[in-house]
C-alpha cells in the first residue's frame, strides 16, 4: 500500500524535489525511484527477520539431559524490534535517503523519528504525510525539524535506541561519538573523495560518459560523486579534450527547464565553498581547463562544470571533499601508481576503474581500499538489496544502511533455549 501510494504520487514528489532542492527533473525522478526500491525491499521484512531453530541440540556432553533422560533441548534465534529509531538525513536526496531508513525500521516493528535537513523539509513532510495516508498508525513515523540543538537532544534521549545519519564526515564523527557514548546503536554514512581510474585500454565513450555523469551529476552534491580522475599512461591525449567538450555541453539551468543537465547548488554558502576550492586549486598550481565560476546563470546558486588538470597529488583538490561540480585530473604512469592514489585517501566510499582488462580490474578491486567498486560504471550505487558499504572515514559503525545489514541494525537477536517435560 505504501509503495503503491508513492507510485501514484511519483510525479508530484519529483516536482517537489525540483522545486525545493533545484536538481534536474531526471535526477529528481531517480531520487524517487531509488527510494521506492527501498520500500519494496522493506516489504520483505517478514522473511528477512526470520530467525533460526535448531531442535534437539545437545549443548555439550556434560549439559545434555536428552541422552540420559530422553528430554530434548531446543534452541532458536529470534529477531525482535530494537525500539525508537532516529534518522538524520541530508539535503541532497530528500526523498530517497529517508526511505533508506524508516521503511525498514518500521517494517521490523520499531517506531521512527525523522529529522530531515532544514533545507528540504517540505519533501520529507510530504513523504511522512503519504505514509500516514497509507495507514501507518499515529506515532509510528514521526518528524521533527530544526538544527544542531534538536539533533543533540535526539542523540542523548533515553528513549532512543538507534541512530542513522547521512552527511559530512565532520558531523558524522560528532554524531557517532555522542550517540555511542549515550549507549545508542549508530550508523553514520559520511563524506567521500572518490577516485576514477581510466586505463589506456578503456572504452573511450563509456569512460567519458561515466566520468561526466559521476562528477557532474546532481551538481557534484553526492557522496558517490567521482571527483578525481586518474589518467594512466597516454590516456590524457584523448581523454582531456573529450571530457572538456562533454562538460561544456551540459546545460546549466533551473531544474525544471527543458534539457537541464545541471541545476543549482543548494545555497549561497555552497557556492562560496566551491568557489574558494576553485581559487585554492589555482593557487596550488593546477591547470584550470574549464571554469564554472563563469556560469551564464546570473540568478540563483550556480557554479557550472569545472575541470582541473595536472592537479598536485597532495593538494586539497586531490584530497578533500568539495561537494560541487569540480573534477580534478591527476596523471600517473602505471596501474600501481593509480591504485595508490585511491588507497592513500582517508575516505573509502567508492572507487571506479574503466578498463578492458580483467587482470587490472581484479587487482584494483582487491587493493583500492573502498567499499563500493565500479568497473566501467561511473556511479556504483548498490540497489536496496545490498548495503551501502562505505569504508574508512566514509562510514562510522558496524552495520550499514540497506540490505541485510539494515535488518540487523533495526533488530536485536534473542536466543531461546527451551525444554518441555
């Protein structure tokens, strides 16, 4: 029923994202569709929560009355709700990310408090309204608005048992530390600096399309944005002119305009942050091939596609998350050098390689040091049946969002050992 209602309001929700967030209609529709996938997966909670039973088990040779007295001993594992769960969600996917959390939490028998980003709270409110229309009883799914004070209250509230968060690494560290110290179960999906390696044998069309989509999609405002392109050997000869040409063809406009390929950043503070990152890149000695500060849009929070070449490997452009449409190109000579660029990052959300070599792909997969790997795929975002598997400073916790991890996160294991006389 909840899934059907979301489908019925699909266009309404997508338009609301465009209006409140600013992303293009195509990106907004993807936001809603991926969220509905999570609801579909949560509908399987009864099967996913199934426990295990091992009848007539002898615990040990010294603790079994079955053998001596013919009295059987049964053992079983049940998964039970954990209690009140909290979700703190970001602005960049205002429909999808809340749906990572509350559908599975509720399906597992918990109640849920959603605290969305204050920048996109209307989208979250409509999502909660539709859940109520679908028949959720009062008090099961709740929503609060506000800033840090509200978050800190939720993190330490005695009734709260579990906290889910998506956002920057700095905030993730605070939430994980504070909530864990208060005895909560915590999962924090954090920031990233994602690397894309382009090998000399890569399919050129696939590499260009994949890198453009990964680096410039959602105006670079996503934790799976590929913001560093590592070019191996002679790849720069064909890659650089083609990537600059492709970026120039992106239509930067309001999200509801026909043909929009990139909408605005979320606010003026983001424009200032991205602009400062571009200025710092110039000062660091990188070559500015395409300057998004010269965007034609004069009204709104716009920065257009920006591309740097010959980026110093230890510069902020190469190492720090920008969260904007900025692509940093690094040059290396060998596969090993390229993998080292990925490995040395403090983040471990995703890493991508474009290649026709199974050897290179397998070596990259095993040594890149990231939790989500793409081979000839620009954005290796897992479907809801798999966990969103960030590593290192891209994740804090033990159980990830989505997949079977989400079922374990929102439930407790309870063991029952019984004997009947």
